[in-house]
C-alpha cells in the first residue's frame, strides 16, 4: 500500500459500506486466540477459529494481540499465524500485533505483517528498561516512517506496564499513519468524559477503541468508535449484539447485554481473560486443553468446569 493509499484509508475510516476500508476502525474487532500444540502453533485450530469469526462477519480481526500470545512467539511462528489468518480471512480486514522489545525486531515484524497482507498494525510498547516519553515517541515515529499501513496505538498498562499520558498520545497521533488508539476500559460514569477528553486532543481521523471487555458497553455508549474484544475472538455473536446496540444508540440494551455476561467477566477477573478463553476453546473442541505457550499453564480441571458452567448458563457456543 502506498502512502497516498494509507492517507485515503485514514481519511475514510468512518465511512460506512466498504468493509475493507470504511469499517476497519469502527464496530467490532475480534482478537482470536493463537492455539498451541506441543508448544508449536496449532494451524488447524487457528484456522477453525478464524473461520468461525469470518462466518460471524466481525468487522475486523486483531491477530497477535495479547489474546494471540504474541509476546511468547518467535518471528517465524508469528509469520505462520499471520499467513494462515490472511489466507482464511476472506477479505475481513486484519490488524496484526508487532510488539517486541527492540525497534529493529518491531520493524522486521512490521515488514512480515505487511508482506502477509495485514491491513493495519497494532503497536504496544514493551518495557524492560523504563522508556521516556521521547523514546516512546521516537519508536512510533520510526515505525510510522517504515510502514505503509495504518497503525493502532496499544495503550494497556496492565499488560505492557506502560501508561500513555494524554500529551504523549496527542503527540503520537500527529504522525501520518496513526489511525486508532486502543484504550483501557472505564466504568460508565467515567467513560464518556474520558472519550470526550481524548477526542478533543486527537485528529478526527484517529478512532478510539475500547478494550477490557467488561467495560466495552460503557466505552461504546460513551463515544468509542469500536470494541477491541477478547470475548469476540471466540463468542462473536454476543459481542456483535452489544456493539450494534451501543453504536445504534440503544445504550440501555447494550448495558443490559453486557450485564448479563457478568459471570464471564467475573471469570476474566479471577483467572485472566486469556486462560478463560483458552479453556472455553478447549470446551468447544476448537483447541487442545493445553493450548497456551509455555510457561503458561491451562486452568485447573475445577476451573475449567466453572468455565463450562458459565458457558452453559449463558448459552455461549
């Protein structure tokens, strides 16, 4: 994709209709699990999950996000995941995580993602030594210079241990390829104010996406353009219902649908969303019980039974 094409994509991210462009940074972005088997990528399981999401017609795919275990995978494994996902995405736009410690590796991963056909890249900031705001900006500036697809800022302090100030987000968002920011979720009484504050500081072309599934309805009701969703990576239909209700102005319906999923959100809080989704994938026979990269271990048999009980109660299939 050329630089003019990137600018055209960014200028059109809120246009309805054209699925590969207009909806790339609106609606529902599903983040699927990267299933493992014997500590290698389980391609068959991955393809089954991708096909499930394509059939559900999610607006976009978030490949190699935190749910996709990017930080545990080699460059070769990530390349395999992206190629398999693209081959089976059937035109659904695909954003690929390119997180790594070193800038050189990030650039290699970005090139791999682009060559595999990624429509956008997701850039988290991983820390071993603490980074200054100038160092973080320079990272985004360097990636911006080297890629020809839109970039999403990944702001998730719980996972990356790096918080973005509003001033830093505004500075990064001035870069030409920045198309979206993935923000942590907030309670309903704070979400609207937070989104409005960010919107005042960001260019109109930069969409705001909420993460933290329990807070998704609040974020969407508060003005976010899309939901970057763990839940949707395995249970797309209920996530689509919440998203559609919120974005069509049916705020109470979106909140009610989310509140009904509180048993699932409680499991996420107790065990972490990744391990719960991995357990659910095994229950649905989409992946092995031990489908996480080492040293991550599956939930205990008792906890997996709890996940199954919640799935049965909520009719999650």
